[in-house]
C-alpha cells in the first residue's frame, strides 16, 4: 500500500544526518571516551583549517561562544554592545550576562542586516553620553554577509572589537575571507536547524592568541590547562589550578564526531540549498504579492525569508501563515525583533517604532522550508501551496 505523501507535512527544517554520522557516533560510544577529547580537538583543527582561522574553539552552543567571545574581549559591566534587534535571543542576552547593555541599531530593508551608517551614528551618540562601546556584534541574517567593510571602518576609527554572530553563516565568503573570520572573533552555531549540526554545539574562531587562550580556560571552569587528557595520558598530572570563575561550555566528543562528518558535507549541503532557493525564486517571481530575497551566490542560505506585500492579498501575514500551515507547510518567522520582547521593551523603555525597519520586516515576513534534506517533491508542494493561496486570496 502506498502512503499518501501529500498529507505528510513539509518540515520547516530537517537535519541531514546519514550513516556516516551514525557510525562516527557509534565509534565514539565504543571508544570509552564520550566527553571533550581527541575528537573535539580534531574537529577544531579541521574547522580552523576550513575557514582559515588561527584558532577554533568548540563549545556546546553558539550562545556560549558569543558569551565567551565578548568576555575575552573585555566586555564588562556598564559598557555597551551594539547589535541588531532583528536576531535571535542570544545576540543580546550575552551582553546582559556580562552586565553590559545591548544597544540596538536598525536594519537595512534589502538585506535584513544591521545598517552600518546607523552603527556609526549610534557609536557616536553612545560615546557622547559618556558610555563605553565595548563591542560591535553584527549578525549575518539568514546567511547573507553584513557590510563588514563599513563595520570594520567604524571598529578601526573607534577602537571597538567586532564579534560576528555567524550562527547562520557557515559557509559563506566575504571577499577572500570566510564570514566569521573578519572580526576579532566569529561564532558559528551547530544547533539542529543550522547549516551544519551537532545536535547542539558552536564554534568560536579567532586569529588572536590571547582571545583563544581566555576562551579555552573559561569554557571549562576556569581551569588553567586542557585537562581531558589527564585521565588518559599515562603519567599525566592530576594537578590543576582554577584561575577564574569559568563556565561549563565544552563540546562532547559525541557531538564533535557528528560535526566532523557534517563539515565534510558542508559544500554539498550549500549546493543543495542554493538549488532549492533558485527553484523558489524562479517559481515565486511570477507572483506579485511577495517580496523575495535577491539572489546571490554570496549567501549561506540558512533561511529563505519572503515578505508579504501590502494590499495584494486579502490576507494578513498571520493569516498567510495559518493558510500555509493548513496545507502542511512548516513555516516560521525570522525574527520577532528583540526590542518588542517584554524584557528589552521594559528594561530599556523601547517602542516598536524605535526600530521601524526591523518592525516592518517582522510584520510582513514568513520563512519558508529550507534545508539540504528537502526533496524536489517537497519544494514543489511548498510552491503549489503558495500559488494556491495566491489565487484563492488575491484582491
Ligand atoms: C541559532 C542562533 C544563535 C544561537 O545558537 P545556539 O547554538 O543555539 O546557541 C545565535 N544567533 C543567531 C542569530 C541564531 O540564529
């Protein structure tokens, strides 16, 4: 009996995990060493080589990576971290972990990325108010590189370090460099839906030795040296010192084993994502009710975010989402901007219209299914659902 796949939902994001990942995890399980060890160290070396960074430090999340990157660069109480409201929780909460305040800067409508002109004017305003800007934290939204040249100019002019939130942006180049390796530190996410995954996990890359050294210590309780081999190396010393109140942010070898395989597949995953995006763009260009992301090779295509144009359909954005879901299409919204979230709104007295572009983009955006494991049939079902809704609800 055949299954009617037309009734199976199209998942918003589905990880691409194969036999190679299963075997890699089994090998770690059978090795007698499960947590941070030789496999994590190999993953770090391979990742650093891949992106052309001097150091790569594996962590149990990108959030942990952003936290420690800021910490290692001297972000502390009372200082300001400049970021975008058009992002996930992590990008701003990490400033709060350190007693710093996130100051939001609106985005560019065509890229959804932080507006570099406003970064400059905001740095000047915050400085005039007598506060220290301790970091710039741009987010490469959906995998499209920020204008790093302009952000770098601000960084140089004012002596402010850059931490790139590259959670969406592996792999993608900016000029001849990998996104994530342009700032003082860059942070990738291996969360289950990201372009490569370890279930949960993250990686910080940096060319700065002292930043790497600090993160290495802080990710494992502030212990002054790698200690995983103290159990396995014959004659290894049982002694260690604690030099800071560190954190418990290390990546397990179980996760790193998945990451090593995923890293090898990253290129082919990207090719598949590009093919899906081209298919979407070709099909949707016939519709007058969507604003589409502009095509570029220079994009990791983690997310496919479309915007509902005003007045074309007799549907609100929320109703469009309901219609898509009713047809079994997994959708999401990227992002509900942080400045309208209770915590930031109340703590910093923010209004929706304080960041009008971010707010307008939020109100009109829908993210459609995009992952390397999506089949052509599933892509066609997404296209058919959007077409059907367009016909049924056109004004
Ligand atoms: C997913 C995400 C993160 C956090 O990644 P984790 O690995 O889940 O901590 C940070 N920033 C952005 C923009 C993200 O989308």
